[in-house]
């Protein structure tokens, strides 16, 4: 149990996707607009992304890569990785200047060179965890404090 600024975290997180089976997880923070590829408790890569606009937000939850497509064309850039049944995905872009903004219809946009690297590193079935401003780490990884973009002063709670 952790307590920081009067907030206590006691829940045990049990993801619906068994991340240990894959050894890596994609974590997307829609508030920070970052995508991180984790291997167990280590961040392998940290990429800036564009996410869904307020009217069509990127869905929050635990998913997995369901489909991978090379060169899907058009606005999808050079790679496409679907992670929901409603066709939300991680993909490249033909508008790289929009990376870092909330502008999509719910997908996660990456620079083409970044999505090509990520595509080469993940497989169908790789877990995708999407959060809105809170950090997610595999259970039992290690104690840490996470930056909460909604707080007034930065680090607000502990995760174990």
C-alpha cells in the first residue's frame, strides 16, 4: 500500500491480457500523448503520438494487437496495427506535424519511421494498455510514482 498526498493505492491490478506471455506490452498514455514499448518493467522505446480528439477519443482499456498491415495507404501512413474490434489502431500518418495533438478519430498516430520500428518489434497478440493520464506497469514490476497530468503538482500516487 502506498500513500502520497493523502491518496492511498491498495488495489491489485490484474490485466485481462496476460502480458507475461509476450514479455512486452505497448502502453499508450492519451494525456501525455506518448506510446511506450515495455519489456517486463523496462521502457524499450518512448514515442510521441497523436490521439483521438475529445469527440472521438482513443478508447481506454486493455487490448491486444489483432491485425498488422504493411503499406495500408492514404492517411494511415506506412503501417497499421488494429487493437480493437471497432477498428481502432496504431498507424503512421501523412501529416506528421499533427503528432502530439488530439486530432484523430480514435486511432493512435505515429511518425512513419516510429511506427515502422514498432511494427517490426511486436506481434499479433501483443498487449496494448491505453490509459488517460495515469501510468501502468506490469504488476509487481517495482515501486514507482507516476506523473498525473490532471494534478496540480505532478507526482500524486504510488503504484506497486
